[in-house]
C-alpha cells in the first residue's frame, strides 16, 4: 500500500509488434542516446563503455528478439498513464520545485544540450528536443486497489 509511486521510464515505444515500427523507434531513440553519451563523456571513459554496453544489450533485444525472448518493451508516458489509472492510481503533479531541482542537477554537468521540461505535472528529460525519460508520481485512489493489479505494459 504505497503512499506514492514514482515511475521513471524511457520515453520510447519499443513494444510495437511490427518489426519495422519498432526498428524505426529504436533508431530514433538510441541515436539520441548515443549522441548524448558522445557529447557528455570522453571516448576512453569507463562509465561511457558501461553505458554503451548496457544500451547495446537493449537494442539487440528490441531488434533481434521476438515473443517471450524480447524483454525490452518500453512504452511512452501516455501508455503508462493509462496503466496507472486502470490500476487505481491518480497522478500527483510534479511542480516547479521538482523542475528547479532537476535543472540544478543538470547544471552540475558540462553538457548543455539536455533540457528538463515540466509538462502536465510530469518531468521529461530531452536531448536536443528528443524526449529520453519521463518521471511521474502517482498515489492510490481512495477505495482503489492501490497497485493490487499485476498488469504490465508487455
């Protein structure tokens, strides 16, 4: 019975049952991811190598696997919003305070092509206008099942 659930998810649709759609979504999304890594970390950085390996495994799974073998099934915020509402949660809007804190965190790093947007009570991290991640907060509705549902986006 959580008081608040925070969902942070990749702002991408990698759950398209049609390969071509999934491929194009992955190409667009991961091009921005790798562009941001390239601009943010030196080529010999151990952190960069770990990030590239992590995302390479995701891409391989999204592109090369089907059925139960494909475990990477990212969904955009609108789908998560629907799942959370169906699961008995209501949005807890994030506000200017959280937006300011996120901007302060970004300012601690040298790369200036990231943007944090506050929109409809959620925060989205963009790289050159390509949404990468969205954070939202949710509270159980009075009398709702408050997360008792086990549905997933898959």
